[in-house]
């Protein structure tokens, strides 16, 4: 007879004594789990006790000097995420100021940790982002002196080299209030006029020329000051002050223009927003591979705000033609009168069928989704399909398999052929899996048309790739 399920209800039936024994046994020899249990015990003694234990733990992390491996990083980030939650749930309700100090101290651990580990996957950065988000939720209840808080935020941003405090002003805007934001702005403007200090210059000691060090230090500091001034302007709702932090050329950058236009739109300045966006839109001679959906989305929002329906329809169609964007097509069709939308949908279908590269067209079919169009595309342009595009072909084959098994088989064959023809041994396991799927689909395909039957295709693989034993071993072993 099966045992009871491992759930909270059944565990409670064991009783406190037995659960305590099992918990002690589970954490034995596991320092991270032992710390978690100790923190839980401290939390039951009140905010003061858990605050003291958290400070001790942060001090211990700060003293660390050894390299943090990938495995140790995972354990540490899980612990830090748990501590953020503990601060927010057990300390913040009764002592918001103490909770803020602890979360701020947690963020200040970041430089030492980033120097001791490889965070290329962004795991540590994500945890620190979670701590800043908790500060944002806590901000309305802080009640700290706004000017002092402004100075704390200013110093943290200026000293930050890892971007941990990038969102500090938006997170704390409500706590800063008018007084704090004004103080922050004054500090930033004063810092712009001051020469870099020796500590700032020391970061660029590798540059032998002092003028070069000064230039680099000033440029780095100004980037932080610009961020502060933009965030203050945002918090104050001053769009012109926000825009003033950029040069006219920078406002044409695709990374900046959408945010600028949306801010102008929010203040009712749709005409200014459109002029700014039109200056940023790529020209006919620009890189055809360039795509920035945020730029186009801001363009559409400007046209809609101005009531320029014809121009909006044209812009949506243009995006669909260039990038095969399903959302743009849906919006375009929704703006057309009855019957015209049918003609436009047919025209769109023809564009997809002729689009190059064919993998982009297949990706459109997957996203739209339009599986009947995908099947037609695969049938007519099968020879063009790049079997290396597995991130598109694999999910599309799975989606097609129930109703269009032949189309799914042709996609899987493209991936099999690529792996074997190019001797991609790392993909042999996937290729074997695709071939097994093709065999399973064979019974459902009544007519292969101009394409090889499964038996003929398999026979061809055996003749052409007979010596690729690693692949055939994978196939035999499932």
C-alpha cells in the first residue's frame, strides 16, 4: 500500500517532537540549512533578536575572501533571498526603519560578492534586485529624515560600480518626498561642478596620465549624476528636466527615444513625442536586421494619441512587412473596415510565404500562431530550412505533430540532417530523439507526396552516415 503523501497536513500529524527530531537530522552537516533554522528561531524572539542575528550574518559574509564557486553561489543567493523575505515579513511590519537598514546593508554586500564570484548568469544581481524591490515596498512607511536619506542614497549611487543601487531613487521616491528629492538634486548638481576626489582617481590608477585619470573619473561620475537627475525629474514629474539630461543626438538613440516619447505622451505632449520618435526611426539605408520593438511601439502610441488612424495603419503594416510581427498585423487588421481586413489578411499570408529567411517566417507562424500556414510554408520551401534553427523548429514540430504530422517530420528531418551532415556530435542525442519521433509519426502519414517515406529516409541515413556510431548508439539506447 502506498505511503502517505508528503504534505503539511500529514507532517503535522507527526507531532512537534518527532518533527523536531527529523529537522535536526535533515540539517545535520548542512551549514546553510542550520543558519536558516537559527534565523527562524530568532524571528520568534522578536525583531531585535532577528536583527542582531542578521547583522552578524552580513558581517560574516562581508569578511569572506575566498572565491565562491557556482554551487556555493547558488546556496548563498538562496540564503540571501530568504533573508530578504525574512526582513520584509518579520521585521518590516513592526520596525520599518530597522528593516530598511538591514536591506540596505544587504545591498552593500554586493561589491565584495561580485568580486568573489562569476555572476554571468545574473543570479546574484537578481537577488540584489529583489532586496531593492523590497525597499520600494517598504518606502511609504519609512518616516526617515528626507535630507539624511537623500545623502545616503547619493553616496550609495556614486560609490556603486555594479549597478546595485541603480533603482534606489525610484524605489525611495515616496520616502524622499519633495525635500529629499530637492536635496538629492542639489547634491548631484554640486558634484557636477566639483573636481574628482583622490578616491575616484584611484580607480583609474592604471592610467599614467593624471589628466586621463581625471577625465575617466569625471565621465564615470557624470553617468551616475545623470541617472540621479533623471530619476529625480521622473519622481517630480518634470519631463523637461528629464530630457535635459540627454543631448539632442542621444534622444535619437533607440535605447532612449521610446522612454522619452512615453514621458512626453504622459504629459499630453503627443506632437513633441512624435517629432522625437520620427527623428529616431531608422531610415531606408539603415541596417535591415536592426529591430527595436519599443521604438515602434512608441511610434504607434504617438500616432494613436494624435488620432492619425491612417498613418497608424500604415506604420503597423510597415512593421509587419519588415519584421513579420503578429501583434502589428493583428492591430492593423483590427483598424480596417469590414471586408478590407480579409483582403489584407490574404496579402499578409502571401508576404509570409515569400519572406526570407524562411526561419523568420516559421517563427511568425509559431508566434501567431498559424499552423496551417506553417505547414504550407514547410511543404513549399522545405529545401531552404536551416536545421540549425532548432529553437524554432523543435517547438513548431511539436505544435504541428497532432494535425500536420508530415510537416512536423520534415522539420525534424532538417534538424537530423544538419546534425549528421555537420558532424555535430553534441546534437546526436537530440537527432536520435527526432528520428524516433519521425518513426512514431509514420503510421499517421498516409501519403508522403514528393518526400521520402520514413523507411526510405532511414535507409538513406544508414548509407550516408553508417560510420557515425555515436548517433546509432544513441538511437538504439533510446
